[in-house]
C-alpha cells in the first residue's frame, strides 16, 4: 500500500503545492533499506522524493554523484554539460560505457540514470553554464552540486549559488588528491571565502595535463552525494565551515576549519558582487578574439608541420610533456624537455632556429611558447592541438592517451 507523508515547507514549493506526497508500494520495496533507518524512514524518503538537485558537470565527479542520488530516490535531477563521451573519459567517468563513445554525455547519462531508477525526473541542459543562464538554470533546484574542472565555472557556480540562496556541494580532484565542502549556506562560508582570488592562468594544470587516479573522483563524488542527501534529510553534520582533504596515496583524510569572511565580496556583510560577472576575465583568461590573434601569429597546425617535415626543412620539435607521456607516443626527431625543466635547460635551444613546441593537447606547449618568446626565442611556435591533433589529422597510428 502507498505511504503518505507531509511535505516540509522548505521543500513544498517543488511539489505542486500539495501537502502530502506518496511513496508507492513499489517505492516502499525499492527503498526498504532506507525506510528501516530511523534517520531516514518514510519521512526522509519523502523528502528525497520531493527534492531537486542540479549537477554542474557530468565528468568524474558528476558521474558517481548522479548515480547514487538517483539510486537514493532524489525526485528531480538536473544535469548541465555539453561534452560528448570520449574513450579517455571511461577510466574515471563510470556512468558511461564503451558503447557511449561519441554520444552526448547528457543523453548517455540520462539513459543510465533512468535505468537505475525510472521514478526520477531527469532534466538535461546541454549547454555551457554562463553568467547569462546560470540563475535561470539554478532556479528550480534545491541544491547545486559542483562537479566542474576549471576555475571560471567554479567561481560562477559559487556566486550563482550564493545569489540564488542555494547550498553548493563542492568537490575537486587532481592526481591523487581531492577536496570536498559545502558552501553557500546561510551561516557558512562560500568558495570565495576560501579562495578570494583565482590562481594565475596556467599555474594549476588540468586533469588532462596532470592526470588523475581513476578511482579518486569516485571517492569525492560519493562524498558530494552523501553531503547532498544529508542536506535534504536535515541529518548529521554537513561539511559547512569544513574543508575535507583526501590523499589517496596515503589513504588519509584531513579537515580544515573554514570561517565565513565578513569582507567576502559575495557572501560578506556588505557584498560588492551582486550580479554575475565575466568569469573568464576574472580568472585572467583572454577572450576569444585575443586568442585568435595569438593563434595566427604563434601557432602552427599539425598539417603545416607535416608539410614542413616532408619538405626536408623541419623545425626543431620541442616536446614539453613528461617522460612517461613521451614513452607512450612521440614524434620522430623530437626533443624532450619537460615544461618544468625548461627554464634550467634553455642552453639546449637555439634562438636563431625555428622551434615548434608540442604537448598532448596544445595547452602546456602554448605556455612554453609564451615563456620562450619573452626570453627572445622569437621563432618559437605552438603546435595547435598537440599530439592528439597529430593522431587525428596526420597519423592515426600514433597512440592517443
């Protein structure tokens, strides 16, 4: 038989103004292990069914978080992403399967979540999150789960969450380490209280550049799902005012106490950020028109490089990846000088020589070119798209990773 439970007023606005919500007989059976927990019981399961959660980013963190939120019975789950499934995602983004390669992530994720729990409403926003659409997308949801992997979007999620008055369940990962916290609650700090200013562009490598243990986002994503469920249930001690630090190699957890900054420009006593701003500019990332000028002046395509090699007058090919990456694949006659060693090995380069700089995707090599040109290596150019582009456009036998 169905179970009827009163909806708390904090969640009632998302239940069509009804005073009660039913758990069907099938749901009672499905959520049996929840219902026998005194901390959850029928009332808690009803809260989960009435709740709505938005996941920003369906990569390494969004994958496990969404799987467990759907399985737990969260009634409405929104997802924001515009990427497609790539083979390199499968090492850590466990919501996707090999057969999903080439599909839009949100289509594949929606199918998987519906397969786990057909009772859940799935909303897909196949778009990038921007200052123009964030508040509108956030509007129908109780809680925002931040699964992003770049600083502009991370600050955007934080500011939009604070302005919308919604908790922001934060997570981040890199190599073997992860962080988690809950930002944007009424009395707790926000992300800007912890990091008032973003790091200089390029200082912190992305996971694509620095790597990440495939299991790591599973740990942090599940912590995010746990914190989300606790917030919905109103049980336990959420990570408000606490930053959880996880080291997978040491298998250790540490905790840092966080305080709300009264001078925070977003959540402080006298906020100065009262609307969403240009977060690319805030993080010091050049706008697209500036990048286009740089591309024409300081980059070479892999096709152009291939033609130069074929003509018998190749440039000096400088590979700035790490040795273990070089061992996976490399271009013939290229020279390996890892980016972190470049300042100490400049004497191995000739300023009068054409230098084409290579990395995996073109990001680290662009930084190397900028560094070299400041030191007078005027003939240094970036190989656009890196060795991935070489594999796609020139030689498919070159191993991608």
